[in-house]
C-alpha cells in the first residue's frame, strides 16, 4: 500500500493564538515518525489538523494513497477516517461509563470499518490480551495503562493505515510507558501500520521511531533523518539530553 503524508508550510491557531507556523513534515508508508516537543508547543494542534479537527489558516496537508492525492484540509474528520487515518487522542477520550467492548465498537462507526469488525477486534485483543479479558468492564474503572491500550485498540477498529498517536505516555508509570511504546512498535511491524506519534518523552519515543521532528513554539526546529541524527543534534541535547550547548 503506497501511502504518504506531506504537510507543507502549515499555519494554524485559535483566534489570536498562533499554534503552528510554517510547519513542514512528511511521513512515508511503514515509518514510525516522532513529533517531539514539550508542553504547549503545538503537537496536538498538528495532529488535530491532520485529523480535520482544526482547520489550518495556511498551507497544505496532502495524503497520497496509491498515487492519488487527497487534500485533507478540505475533508471532514469522518472522510479522513474513511481514508484510513485514525487518531488516538491525548488523554485517551474514552467513554468511561461504557464497557471496553462498547468503546471498541464506537471505533468502528464508519460504514467501511463495519465489515472488518471481527478482524480488527481480533487484532486489538491479540495485541492487548488484557482487553479481551475485560471486555465487559467499564472503561473508566480500568488503570491508566489499560485505558491507553483501549484507546489504541479503538483506533484500530477503523482499519487505519496511518495512526496518529498523541502523547501515549501521558499519566503512565515508566513501566507502562515502556510497554505501551513497545506495543506501538509491534503494531508498526506486524501490520505495517504507519505511525506519527507526538511525545514529550524523548527517550521512550526514539526506541521505536525511525526518525523525528522537534517542534518548539509551533515551528519545526529539527528535522532529523534518523534517530542517531536526532541524538546528535545540539538542540536535542539541550532540550532533552541535559547537555550544555
Ligand atoms: N482550544 C484552544 N484554544 C486556544 N488555544 C489553544 C487551544 N488548544 C491549544 N491552544 C494553544 O495552542 C498552543 C499549542 O497547544 P497544543 O497544540 O495543545 O500543544 P502541545 O500538544 O504540544 O502541548 C498552546 O499555546 C496552547 O495554549
Ligand atoms: Mg498535546
């Protein structure tokens, strides 16, 4: 499946607040790309622009599937899901009073996803066996780690080709962060899922990322072609690795 996401010179914001300025990034089929930045730098805004939840003021977002380009800035969030883009939102956004299974079924609300319910459910349960055992448990009564698993499994229910994951590590213990990140890496390898992951946790994100970008005050300040290049970057050393620059 040929897929590529190209974002060019994107500006976005909320009224007078400019959250993204001239953002240019790309993601290719099969890659795991990290979007790294500390709080308030525009990671979620960029994810929401791709998902059609925030409309950019300028620039382009193009998803090319098998040679056919789709301008995501012109499509509804539902149409973007139909193209195979699913988002795991920051803070999971589950329905706490619904069961695990009910939350999963809500991930398959689009017609195109309904015929693949059995396959996608099997993939989710296979990847996260704890969810299978807890199908009838209320989502809000599960641990943070289990809720993050559920949020990822729910996104898988729409048969995504491109998975946008917004800060999977938030609120999790170091062990659970590590396990969650490993699962995302496993999904990338096993089902060829293309992943764009926003993270503050540099060291965890680079365990599975092929390459990454650093976003500061809404601007991409580093675009590294590999994790080694990222680690060797002076801005990265200053921001994340405790180095003195
Ligand atoms: N709904 C909103 N209304 C107004 N400002 C917002 C809204 N969401 C985010 N912002 C602002 O946009 C900037 C980027 O936020 P965000 O994209 O959430 O960053 P991150 O995900 O990296 O923490 C911040 O200055 C934030 O305060
Ligand atoms: Mg965020």
